[in-house]
């Protein structure tokens, strides 16, 4: 492996040399972002401009078809599509809090969650039975997909591959 950051590479080398000198055992483990929401959110703050968000050009036909939702459930102040929004961990200017702490039952809502949160989103959908526009990949082999099909009203839209989609 490697890194695109010279500063992080140097820091990793410094930690490695320290561990050798102290005969310390270092083990890297992965904690899924869905299980470590606050740290995962904070790790993305500096890269917020690359958070996934549909462009207004791509989203406008969806809102025209189904209506304009009253809240964007997974956004930042930089990429929200609606005046009211929740963020992944309830952090950030203007955020109404953590999306999972709200009841998803008040009117039409919009959600384009990070892919790693789709299982958790499906659990929330099963619990709250919301009226929503959900942006999710068409991945029939994923564990969450049968639940999505069962809860869907059957009005699916495939988003076209276009350079201004995100």
C-alpha cells in the first residue's frame, strides 16, 4: 500500500520506528463508518466538497416528478439541496442534527445516504415507513436490496450516466 500524502507517510514511518524501538505491537483494524459515525464524519470535513451529492440538474426532474421534499436527510451545509437538512452525525453549521435521531414520518423527505449506511437506512425505513425519495444504487445482491424492493412503491427511476450527475 501507500499514501498520496507525504506528511502522513512520514508520520507512519515515525510511529513504525517508535514501535520497533519500544518493541510494541501495532495492529490496524477497520471500524466501519456506520459503527463509528462521528469519527467517520469528522474524517470527511476537509473533503466535504467531494461528498456525494446529485447535481441540481439531475435532481430537478425527480422533484418535479414526486414533489419537493421538506428535508435533506444526509447533507452538509456545502451540498444540501434543501433549506432544511440533517447531517450524518448532527455536526455542522445549519444541521438539524443526526438524521437517524429524527422520525422520518413528516411529509416527503429526500435521502442520498453514504453507501456504507444503506443497511442502517433500510432499518430506519422499516421502523418509520417514510414517504421519501431515496437515492441508492441498483444492487440486487446486497442484503438491503430486498427490503428496498418490498418498501418501494415501484416507481423507480434510473439516473442517466452524465458528466453533471454528481
